[in-house]
C-alpha cells in the first residue's frame, strides 16, 4: 500500500536518499579529501596514544639509564673496565 505523496514530499525523499556531495566541493576533490581527513584524524589518535605510552614508560627508562650511567662511572673510578681480548 503506497501512500499518496505530493511532488514536494517526493522531491524531499529523493534528496534524502540521493548520495550527493554535501561538502560543497568538487566531487573529485572530496573523493580524495574525505579519506585523507579520516587518515589524519586516526593518525592523530595513534600519535596521542603513543605519546601517552612514552610518557608513562619514561620514568622506568630514565631509572635504568641512570643506573647504567652510575655503573659506568664506578668502573671509571675504580679502573675496572671490561676489555675484549682480540
């Protein structure tokens, strides 16, 4: 059972179902720019997560680095150094 529609209603439904370019740009540029904007937004999200992980991991890395530097300093003071025999 179809409903009787006025021409105005038909046109509004046609526009609603139509896949027109609503970005207001050339359709060819939108075809490239829409995926590019998605790519950049996802890249920004990944970068934010990576920087948060680096910040969370950095105290552990800095402690390990300081302990390595202290060990090298002790070996230089005592004169003990690991040498390879060739």
